[in-house]
C-alpha cells in the first residue's frame, strides 16, 4: 500500500498566493498611474 499525500490544500495555497501577487501588482499600478489618468480625464473634460 503506497502513501499519497493530499495536495488539495497545497493547490489552494498556490492559487491564493497568485491572487495576492496579482492584487499587489494592480494596486501598485493604480498608485503609480492614478494621478496621470486623473489629469488626463480632467484635461478632456475641461476641453469641452
């Protein structure tokens, strides 16, 4: 009889880590590009 470890928890942890990494990248991009995008929209609105 061979022993096979359960891997469901490990797979779930890997998905959670990937999700956290993607969320951190998105927040960093919003922080960096937020003011630029805001200024762009302000310029478009003021041109009308």
